[in-house]
C-alpha cells in the first residue's frame, strides 16, 4: 500500500503562517481527493474549514478537487496547491 492518510491541519497552519495574510483578497485551493480522505480519516474536515475561516476572515475562498499524483495507476500522495490573489500595493 503506497498511500497513508496524513493529518491535514499542521501543514496548512504552517503554510498560512508563511503567507502575508493581510494582502490576500481571495484564495483558490486545488486539493486532491486523498486530502479529503485524509481529513475524513483524521476527523479534521471541520477543523480545516475552521482554520480557513479564522486565518482569512471575510476573504472569499473557493476549492476544487483534483486527483493527486498518479504512479503506475495509483494515486500515491496528498497534494494541494493554493492560488492566493493579493491586493496591489
């Protein structure tokens, strides 16, 4: 078995901490189905949703599902890509 569900909370907290949240005007997230399954396995679906709401209050957010990375016909890892649109200085 190549896949192991990894907690989604700590990695996202670190990513948000590294981002200048004061300039974000919208956030688009592309995360794979394995991220969703991992959040479900660790009972983190609501925790992650709350983190987005607390980190970027009042900021429009949208997410899209993807299919992770494929190796020999199997999805093997959890991937998420953010596109943060920032306010022009």
